[in-house]
């Protein structure tokens, strides 16, 4: 009888030694589930894509150009802007201000009246245009600068000479240019401007900003990304006539 009782006691002790850890594990697991439920879900910070393994990747919503070089001349300022990854698409800052050379994304414009008012043109990826082309997507369309463009009738050597020593010619070239001013470039001018196309390497466009007083200058496409041909780099050079309108320094 004593042996039976001893065996029963030992069984109970064994059962306790197994049961308590199981209870603890279950309690910890339940606690962990509760914590997960209480933590706020991670919000996306930008566009989403899926990797080859199926994992979700969050892309930043505001990516600066890969390189931006500013050069100040006596009466003109030039920015050379390089984008190396066409795959980042609209995450790149692409709305350019002739006032200070700043660049913004669509989201940044929609968060600020001032940023919208300072932006003059879109420079990516397939064309250059006034912000009027995006008025249905902007929070503050009433602050848009009505920039106008014309195709230049000169080449890069004359553009360089104008930039360095004769910036007043930007206004003269725009005003006396035979083509009509448009908010969207480029057009196929051989067909009287009634058919749009994409920018290409070597294109030069004159522009006049819609602000008062207006600023004049040129957009030069040095490189043009074409993912269908495996090229990713876009390089845009923007020159602004300053004259008495000194472009803001130190920006």
C-alpha cells in the first residue's frame, strides 16, 4: 500500500513539473499575441513594390537627384541635374524652381502652398512641362506658375555663349521665336505642333516663367533614360537668366 502511495506522489510531482512550463509557455504566447494586436500597424511611407521573393518593399516618397551641380555666371545661373535610376519614377523630386533651384515631389507640393508657388516646371521623365499639366492632381492649383516653352532654334554652342556672356538673349530668342508658346514640351513641330512626342537627347527648349517679373532661360536634355534600351540615366541642364533678378544664393 505504501508503495502505491509513493508511486502516486511521484506521478503528481512529474505531472506538475511538465504542466507548469506548458502553462507558462501558453501564457507568454498569449501575452505576445496581445502585444502584437495593441501595436499600431506600420504605415507605408511611399510607393510599394514586390521583390522577386514576394517580399513587400517600401520606397521613399521623396528622393533627391543623384547629383545636382550649380554654376553661377555674371548674369545667369545653371543647374546640371542627374537622375541615375529611372525605376524610382515619381519618388524622385522633379518639380523645379527657377527662383532657387529647389526640387519637389508631387506630395511635397500638395503639402505646401509656398512650394507650389515656387515651382516652375516638371523635368521628368518623358517631357518638360508647366505645372498646369498637373492642376487636377494638385491641392493648390491657384498658386501654379504658368510657365511657357518654345523649341530653341540654336545648338549647344550658342547656348553656352548665351549662358556665359549674353544672357539677355534668352528673352530675345523666346520673344522672337517663330513657334507658339505652349505649357507642354515637346511637340512635333514638323506637323504644325499638333502631335506630342517625348523629349530626346540633345533637345533644347526656351522657357518663360509665369511669375512677375518673368524669368527666361533654357532646358537642355543631355541624357535621356530609356528603360526599353536598358539606359537608366537622365541628365537635364537648366539655365536661368538672372540680370537684375539675382537668383537666390546659397540654396
